[in-house]
C-alpha cells in the first residue's frame, strides 16, 4: 500500500513539472486531453479495476466528525456538569452491585444503572427523578397526566433494539479520487424502446408487489419475532394501596394507555426504581408478569440497592413479631441498619417548570406526527389551526401510505360546535358530529354533497327542539323523519316527492318546492284513547285522493281496525255541493260500532283528515325549507370556522382585552381628575409673590386672570395636540390607501389581509381621536367656567373679589 502511495505521489509531481514547462513554452494544457481522446476508450472491466485500486488509497489528514445535537454546556447548572462526592460514592456502589449481579445472574440483561446525561456525565437513574407539584389540575389524574407526557414525547427507534445506549459510528472518509463516466453513445430510439420495456417491467413489478403484499399480510399473522423476549422497554408502574389505587397497573409513556400485569404484552420485569431506591426482580417470569408479587420489602423477591429506612418493609407474622420483642436484639438490628444505610442523593435535575403556554402547546412546536402501519396520526395544539383542528387520523390502503381510505378529524373550540368529522375517500361519505349547542340542534350530519335534494342523514338533539325531531333522512325522492316525546304522539313521517317542475336553485324551496305525492305518518300508542279509535298509521295518497287509516291493535286481538276514505272535491264541475255517500268510506272494524257507520261521523272524520293533510303538507314544506337553511348555515360556518374564546383567556380574547384596556383608561382618567382636583391651582402663581405678604385686591385680580389665562392656554394646547394626531393618522391612512391602489394587482392574499387590518385599526384610531376632539371642544368652556367659579369661591380670594363678582 505504501508503494502504491509513493507511485501516485511521483506521478503527480511529474505532471506538475510537465505543466510548468508547457506554461513556460506558452503551450496550452488542453493538448494532452486531446491526445487522450484519440486513444481507445477504457472498457468497463478496466474502469472497475482502476476504481478498485483508487478506492484502496488512504487519504491522510481527513478526520471524520460525528454529528450530535449541539447543547451549550456552559449554560447548564453545575449539577449537570459535575458529580458530588455522594453521587460518586453512589456510582461506586452501583458498579459493585452490577458486578455482583452479573456474577450471580450471567444470563440476564445488564442492569440499567447510570446512563450519561447531556454533558456526557454518568448519573444514577434514581437521581434523574424529581417529584414536582404542578399548578395544573389536569396533571393530578394519571390519565390526563399520561396523555400530556405522551403528547410531548416523540418515538425514535434505537439503532440496536437490545441496547439503550449506542455510540454513533464515525462516517467513512470520503474518497479523493473518482472516475468520470464514459460518454453516452447510446441510441435515442433504443432508449425509447427501453423506456417502454421498463414501463412494462414496472407494471409487472407493481402486480408482483401487490401479490407479495397480500402474501406478507397472511405471513404476518404466523410470523415469529426473532427478538421476542429480548427487548427491554421502560414503563411506568403504579403500585396499589396509596391514593385509593385498587390494583397495580402499568402505563405506557408513549401511548398513555394502561395495562394490567396480567396482560400478555409484559413478558417480565428486570428492575424498578424511583427517586429513593433501586430494586432488581429476582422472581421467575415464566408466566410473564401474571404471578409477580410487588412487595418491594421482600428481599427474596426484590433485591434492593440501598438499605434505607424509607423502603417498604416485608409484612411479618405474629410468631416473628413475638420473637422480635427482645430490646437488645432490636437495638443491635437498628445499629447494624444505621451503619449500612445510605440515603439516595438529591436529584441533580432542575425542578420542572411548565408555563401555561407550554402546557397548552403540549406537542413540540404545537404539532406532532406519528406514523403507524397504514395510518398516520397528526396532533396540533388548541388554537394553532384557524379552523380549530386538533387531531387527524388518516388510514391508507397500502403500506406506502399513498392511497387514502378514510380521514377522521377532531376539532375544539368551534363556534358551530363541530366536534368530529369523518371522511370516507372510497364511498365519498362525509359525517360531521356536533356537540350540544348548535343553532339548529344538529348532532350528526351524513352527506356526500352539500347540494340540496341529495342523499343525506341529519340527527338532532331532540331535547333542544320543540318538535321533538330526532332524525331526518333525505333522498332525491323521499324524506323520512323520526320524532320522540311529542304531545300528538307522532313518531314517524315519510314523504314521497314527485319530479320538480324547475331546476333546483339554493333557497328555492319556497318558490319551487318538490311536489308531495304521498305522506305516511305513524303514531305511538295514546293510553287516553281506546285502541280502536287511536290511529297507528295514516297515509295520504294525494294523487289518488285517498286517505288510509290503520288503528292500534288491542292487547287481546291479533288484527287491527282499518278505514279508507275516498277524498273528493267539495263541489262538482257545476258548483253543486257534493253529499257524503257510503261508498266514500271503506272500513274494517274488529268490533263494529253503530256510531261509526253513520255518514255524519264519517263526514266529520274526513273533513278533519283533510285539514290534517294540509297541515302535513305544510310541515313537509317547512322540513324541506329547514334542510336548505341548515345547508346554507353549514356552508357559512365552514367558510368562517370561527373559534370561541373564553372570557378568562386574556391572551386571545380581543373583546375582553379591549374592554379591560378601556376600563383601565377610564380609571386612569378618573385618577387624573382626582389628582387634578386635589392640586392647588393657585400654588404656582402664589409662589411668585414675596412670602408672608398679604394679598391686595389688585394682586388677587391679577392672580385670577393669570390662572384663567394659563388654563385657557392649556385647553388650547390639548385641542391642538389632538388635532395634530388626528391629521397625522389621516395622512398615514391616505398614504396607505394610495399605496394599495398602486400595488393592488401584485398583492398577495396575506398583503391584502394586512392592509384591511391596518385600515380597520387606523379608522378606529381616527374615530377615537375625532370623538376625543369633539368631547374636548364641548367640555373646555364648561371647565373654564368651573375654574372661574372656584376662583371666586376660593377662601384666599373670596373677600378680595366680592366687588368684581
């Protein structure tokens, strides 16, 4: 290798000498290149052989630098950079404990005792924990606390799943020499043919990949994990007993889900630790964690690192208690424990401090993306998106996540009370879910298009509606409504529509409604009426001019009574009134009654049904109109997507902020008025006179005139100041408007929004200045007269100014 290196250096030196000689003779250096072009081109084998030889040449002076996250160590506390003597002692104890453990249990995983921190300094795991009480009630419950931690953490797989700490490998040094590729002498026609062949190969490859994917899906079910039982993962263990915890359970910090020790996901436990001690599991985990005993005071099952006085103790029996009554043995035991005990050093980390903004942001930068197999989960902080979107789950058909199947979105703080949206990309079905409080009491809205008269399903909060409507299903030709809790016991209405005369236009239901051809209504049982007189279903056949009735069935009967009316016009073509005949009513009665056979009874019943038919048709028209109103409202809500802001959120609530600033301004002005009232308005002018000298009448008059003249000038100066600010704001607004007219064509949407916002704020300031100026003009004469009256009533001037008053 050294010989090859010297040979290369000699060739480079010879080339430099030859180039210098040619430069002296004035020859061009391109001539050797031209000579090489005339030579025979290198073959592929010669190129590979030359590249292999050049790759073996080591280039001196090249140092590979491993990239790491840059952390300013100087800004970290001293506890992050150094270890106290007590911590050093603890590390020695931990190393001794680890050596003994490795000798006794050589087949087990090495203990995770003292990883390095940000400064590369080993720290014991228990000292990295510092219990901190946070001012957020959401963190007092383990579910919400675990969810907060999982939102903040991001899953990064280890390079080696069996080792928690792996040093980064240095990058291979870059090669100094590289071979230039030969000239491309291939035919374009052959390239086109090759492209066609490649497309065929690609299509065949896609088909093969689909088949391979289906095969892998079947194989995954029976696939054996080669690392099963070898991975080590950190979980949170919550022991039962304290804080009313009924049983022990685990918490996954990445998913915030809880698991029982009986769960098959947990194959065993290597060790446990908290901020006070470290325990090693000495129990057999042949049955996973199902048979483990979590009595940390039992040294047979849990080997502890530190012999402290605050560790959990093993429960003793009565016989053992009686044997420990001897005072001398007890004193000796306490003395031995005191000699061997070693308390855990205090935590080296700083106390956790979470600001309200960081607590609300949760995820880093307010957004988090988790990639799953054939799915992607996205999370955002509240108010980060203008439409209130806080979570989105997207499922895909393929493993490459290119074909979307379904999208689920969750929203918060929406003024339209939208809570969740589900979009099926295969069927095109959209489902919107709302919280209580929507203006139309909407609960669920399923649709494929927002075009009126198409397939859709609307569900409502029936307690928020006076008509008790629960659900409304609509198709191009039908509409079905379900009711609950109505006083007329109506529970179902089905409407059949005929073809519309004109083309449908939004909000045209009133002028161009769909013609109703059939209405079917069903009623719940009314216990106040007999079953034979309580209508269970009535059908209005509008085109056939018939009305069909079916009554409720008695409890001791298997058939129900029925009645059908042939509805005719009240007058014939000649204007003669039509008389009720027996053939206009066909009935089947389980137990016939005399009064039902009378024509008067049948006539009154038919007249009542005709009125109810008009009412039902009118309600059908109102239902169709309500659907159009809801669709229009939903379009406006989706376009505006306004968010609600709590009155206690002073950071985002602009109205509350403006009101608070206005109140502060009023209080400040009131304070200034009080201070002004307390000031001695004659003090500056009395100071000009000799001290102790008694005022004369002419001096009193001069003081009064000077005081009024000075106050008048201050009023004028204030008016001029307000006028100057008013003119300045007006000029700046005119300049901004002129700039907008000149650059209107090239402005972006953001620039237009900024211009509109500036104009709104400028007009607000101009309007306020105008109001202040007008108010000052109105109050200035009154203030002048009030000061003049005070001067005449001042005890120091009242006797001298009586003549002038």
